[in-house]
C-alpha cells in the first residue's frame, strides 16, 4: 500500500507551494460547491511521491468521507490493462498484431460495412481488408459505442444492448451481437472509440484458454500486488466502494450507482473496455510499472520495448485523432494527440495546448478518472473522482497546467 504521508516535493524536484494550489483549486472550485462529491489526486516523480490530496466524500447520501483506500469505478482506465494483457500474449508468440480477427472469431470473416439504411435494414458492402488485432488496439476496427449518438449503427448498438451488462450476459453474447451488425467503416480507414477493447478481452479468453478475470489476476494484479482491483466489489470492499454521480438539469449531484445496490455486484460481463474497479494505490502501482519500463518491485509484467511499441503513435500517416476521428469523441482533446496500442500519446504539445512532454501516454474513464505517465519527466499523475460523464469538466487540462508549473 502507498504511504500517503510520505511526500517530499523537493526530493521529487517539484515546488511545494505550486503543488498545494492543486488541492486548493479542486477544493474551492469543485468540492465545496458540490460540483463533484470528492476527489483524490496523486503526483509522483522519479518514484518519489511529490503530492497527494484527498477531499470531499465518497458517498454523499451516507456522509462517508473520501479516503485513500476508496474503491472507484475506473471505466475506460480498464483499457490499458486489457491492451497490456493482449500484448503479453503477443510477447509469448501466441498472436501477431496483423492476425485477422476472424482467425479467433471465424464468423467475423463475413463482416460488412454500412453504406446506408438503419436497423434492421442496413445497406452494406464488403470490408476493404480484414479487421486485424492491431485495429482493435488502435480503435481503427470500424466498431463503435452505443453512447455516441452519431450514426444509425450507434442506435443499433443501443437497441440491441451491445456490451450493456445484464444478468447472464457474457463476452460471447456481445461477440454474437456484433456478428450481426455492420461496421462504421472498413478497418484501418478511420478512428472511432469503441467496444474494440471489450473484444480484446474476449480474445484473451480464446487465446489464453481461461477466463479473462483469471488471466488478469494471475498475470497482472497478483504480481503487482493490486489487491483491490477486479470486476466486482468483494464483501470487504463494499464499505469503501464510492457512489457514482451525474448532474441533473439543475446541476445538482444525483447518485447514479449506489454502492449498496450497485450494478457491479454479481456481474457476468467482464468488460475489457470499462469494467474494472480499483483504488488509487492499486492504479498507481500499475502506472509505476509502466513508468519503469514494464517492471515494478521485482515483478516483470511486460518488456521495455513492448511498452515503447504500445505507446508510440500508430495512427496512419502519423496523424492525430482530430484528423481521423469519425465521431469526434475521445477521453481527451483530439488535437496534437496520437493513439497507440491502448494508450493516447502526446505528439504535439503546441497543437494540443497543454505542456506534457512529447511521448506522454495516458487515458481516462467515464466517471472522470484519469492518469498520465510522462517518461521524459519521470512523472505520474493520477486523479480519481466519480462523476459521469468525463466531459463535464476539463480536469485533465487544468491538472496538466498546474502540475507542470510545479516542476523545478
């Protein structure tokens, strides 16, 4: 577990007063006016904790305070973990990035691309080329999400309940549904945030020959001592499990998922794209492994060169998300941001408008959680709260400006 009091800004080469402004800003601008229930922020540099801030409540209805061991829904911060799992199998020679997905899902050899129409009467054409595992990792597969509200395919996902947890629903059910639906575009032609990482979770099961949760626990969580990370809350975690909130039409916080009756309890759909629960301590250990080239406290999870490959920009022509995104949706600003194998990557800070170094990699989650790792500055930043959607406030941009202002 992280010792939250073991902070030393000077040893980390950071300015203590500037770091203190982070907590002051979050408290006065967000927690006190009840724009968010509470939050937890961590800044670490060169392995040294520089700053931690915990404030507000994890459960407003029960007046329970936010604490360092609070359990959060990390939603899409699950994606880097799932992507890493696939790349661990890649390191073992069990797949290649250019493998057609239909090698593992034979019915997907016949997938088609929408040209018109709506569910159930789509007009379609054949794919220009097969979907590859690389496309799933990069979100260039032609899949989508039901919450996009950008196309008739998004609408079909909503009507079919694609990747929506319900009793008895499993990854195999999602694959069967996707088999019946066309793609937004031919694989490799564009970028669209999607259920692609959920498909990767299914492929882990097919290729590794065991359940997705079991693989993650044995290969990532146990070696990294991520004791509080999983797809559902244990009985002993329920007291620490945060409530999740949305804002109503009057901008008042409303509980969207009560931890005492949470939709995460007894789940059978193990979403590689957004299903994990975790704590700040656990996810900091995961980020520390990434920052340390794939190893942490003697546990080698993945190779250094594998991580370098994953965090490079894989978008066609070296372009950014702004030039290739179909729906325009992202967990981050699209300008000056590339995308690798499971991570966004800063490729142009000037175009992006924020100061993180070129090569910084990161992502976030639906409930406004976020992290980034800046290898050039040996910097990790982690922010946890529970407010849906993540686009409500620009926490990433504000934190990025404030954290880099603290570098000595």
